[in-house]
C-alpha cells in the first residue's frame, strides 16, 4: 500500500533554514506529482507547494514563494522541501501528498520556528 514518511522537522530560530523530506513507497513514484501541505495549530490544512513528476515544474503558495523550494529524487522515491528565512507563522506539521493516491497521508513532521 502507499506509504508516505516525512522526516527532518525540528526547532529552528526565526530566519533559519531547514530541509524536510518525504520518502514514498507502494507506487511508481516517478509517475505522479507531489505536493507539500501544512497544518498549524487550530487551523485548516493548507497547500504549500507542488512539483511535477519529472521535477521540471514547481508552484508555491504566496506565503512561501521565494523562501521555500521543492525538489525530488525519483531514484530515491523522495521529495524535499528546503525552507529558508523561516518565520514563526511557518510553525506547523508538514505533510507530503501524491497525486497517485490522493487519500493517502503520512504522519507528518513538525516544524517549530521560535527563538
């Protein structure tokens, strides 16, 4: 079955950087687009960014555009989210999503931006 395992979250100071990862299994990774979502305490889950199956196209939410960068390694079945110039409002649990199995979600990885 489809599995999405996010990792790399942690505590980082405002203005800092962090890279989180999502390793996928149970489907042909290179066939599907990937996205990152996040959910802050007391808020709805929101879309963060998208990367095409071949990695050649990306799109980002306005709140993170210019600060976050998605990439993927199809040989490793892994998608990454590089987060720079982090702000307190980026604090959330981050989840990856695949177009190959829209109802599948991992456990997420928590990112806390605080001094």
